[in-house]
C-alpha cells in the first residue's frame, strides 16, 4: 500500500524527470540486447513499506511465476553547504514473468533449461538495464558514477505472492521509482524499480533541491 511521499511536488516531479531520462537510456540499451523496439511507461514515484513491495510490480500481477535480480548501489558523495556530505545506498530491482523470460530467451537464441542458464540470462538482462540507468541518473545528479557490486538473484520462478527481495530485509519505509519495459509485438514485460530506504530521503531531497535551484 502506498504511503505519503517524503517529497514536495516539485521534488517528486524532478525525480520523475531525471529517472525518465535515465530509464529511457536503459530502454534503448535493452532494445539492442533484445533486438526488438522497447516501449516504456512513465516512471512512478511511490512511498511504500518493504512488506508491500510486490504491490509495485504492477505489470507482473497475475498467476505466472516471477523472477528478479537486485543490483545494490551506492551514490555520492553529495556535497552540501558547510562541508557536509552524504552518500545514498539503495538497490535496483529488475523483475520478469515466466512468459517474458521464455520470450527473451528466444530473442537471444539461448536456452534456459536449468536454473544456471536462467540465472545467467536474468543477470545479463538486469545488468543491461541497471548499468546504463544508474550512471545516467548520477550524472544528472552531478555526482560520480555509482559503485555497483555484483548483481544478485532475488527470487527465481516463484509465485508473485511469494516473491522476496532478501537484500531489503530489515528495511521499513522506502521510496521506489518504477517503470515497465515492454518489447513491441511480444509478450515480454519487465519492471525496473529503483529502491531507496527512508535513510536516503534527506540527502536525496537536498540533491533534488540543488537541481531545482
């Protein structure tokens, strides 16, 4: 269930705009990876609880199994007045349905006959998106390229109701920026969620205010 946003309307619009640019660039890279034109939605900024994360996977709702990869990241340092600086840590989640998985494998000409093959393709998909989106986002925020540890499988072939993201265990409230990618003329849909804990809100608001100034 969505919560009140910890941003002003101007801050929300700014975050949505720079996310749209970054996620759009990632969509172009995904088109090269899949060899199919990619349609994408307008990013949605949402405040939610960690336990309600699956509700944000709007395009993946249904009876199909879902798989996902998490890319942890650290952004910053953001420098503020008085010598103050701060970094922001979060993660990017790429989630995909089973039919989309099969469609992507067909487009790539690869098999996903076992979990090892499936995990390899899933990580390639996630890296194709996040390794473009996150650096583009930090470039617009005026901070160095993000630190990107190896991406990690979150869940593999599970019902959406059982979909878990262990990497956010212990988080309470958080902000998500959500977008859907769809391959034109194909059943493929995947969701990208940028997930920021409440502890990142203060630094992010200051960074957005600097862009708005």
